[in-house]
C-alpha cells in the first residue's frame, strides 16, 4: 500500500469507516437500534450494511494508481452524498431519529475530505 498518492489516505480511512458502519448492525441489531432508533424493516438495514461493507472494501483495497484512487473517490462521493441526502430528507419528516444528524455531519466531513483542493493533475475528476 503506497502512501504518497493524494487521496489514497482518504480512500483507506473512508473505506474502513464504511466497513465498520456496515458491520455494526450485522453484529448487533439491538445495539444499533438503541442508538439509531427502532427499524421497521431489518432486512433493509442489512441490505444497506452489506452495500457499505462492499463499498468500503473497494475503497480500502483501491490500487495506488490514479485510476484506483479516482474510483475510490467516486465511490466515496456517491456514498456520502446519498447518505447525507437521506439524513437531511428523513430527519425533518420524523421518519428517522434526529441522531442521524450526527451521521449527516460525518458524511459532510467525508465530502469535504474528498472535495478539498488537490495539486493540479494529482487526481482525475469524479
């Protein structure tokens, strides 16, 4: 695993975060629901968990090449944007717990990390 390519550390960190986020409800749905509130459809939580694990694994294992980092970046931007949109849509409607605003802040931080300026030519655009 290289360390010099811009964005690679972000890819690794975001990948690990997504894997941990996905594993949590699979290992302990009750603990997950204590924090984030009860869920009507446990199967849907498991689907999202599986997707987060898969995306996180792809980010974590992204090759240390411009193309590898660009792919991890696109996955990171798409995932963080989607989760942020869900948080900001369904918290105000009362459909999900206000604790998801903490997730919204985290997803905003990931977007900021991915979108911060990079040296010219360091990484292809998403």
